[in-house]
């Protein structure tokens, strides 16, 4: 069986076109870190499963803390 829009065999690996990605259900996780002397940091992650979205949200928060010079803030 062939896919009607790509010509790739069904079950084959391919990159999902942008217009089809809009129909994929994603989980969103957010992490809020309250900083005493500055604005809060809000990490957001979107992924197909919950665990990955949580990892991406944590990574986003760490990058923001690093940009503020507070990378060691959580340790």
C-alpha cells in the first residue's frame, strides 16, 4: 500500500509535512521557577508524549536560567 500524498510505502519513515503536523496531538508541559530578584522563568515543552514534553520544558527553563547567569541557581 502506498501513501496517497508522498508515494512512500505505508509504515515507511519520512518527514511529516508542516501542514500535516497541525493535526498531531501534542502534550504541553510548563515549569515555573520563581526568582527572588527578577522575573519568573517559564519553561515550556511540546511533544507527542508527556515525558518528553516535561524534559523539553525543563531544558527550556535551564537555558533561560543560563541566559540570566543563574545556571547554578537550582543546585
